[in-house]
């Protein structure tokens, strides 16, 4: 299962549990404080997901590895392309 499938499965499970509690079936009586905390729960979860996503991107960006070999290879390709273009008459 892909990561997207896992997230969607979790979202469906949480959404169905929230809907079951928020719609208050006839046999279920929730206290008023629980109902007041339950109704804005999707907004809180969306904000928490945004914070998690931002923290994950920030961490991955902070621990991004430098690729010295790839940078050297790219510089070689650039100098070869410049030499080829100079040979064809292009001035830099």
C-alpha cells in the first residue's frame, strides 16, 4: 500500500468516526462539552497536519545531503557544453 493509500485509509476511518459521533445517533447522548470539542475537530486535525507537514519539510531540508560527485560531474558537463558552443562560434 502506498503512503497516499495509508493516509486516505486513516482519513476515511477518522472521518467516519467523527461523522458517527457528530451526527449523534438516537441512542447516543454526548455531554455538551464533548460535543463542543467534537464539532471543530476536523479543523484542528487539518491545522495539526499542516504543522506536521511543515516540520517534515523543514527537517528534510535541514538534513539534505550535498552530492559532491554529482556537482563535479555537472561542472564537467557544463564546461564540455561551453567548449562545444565556443567551437561552434558562440561567445560568452
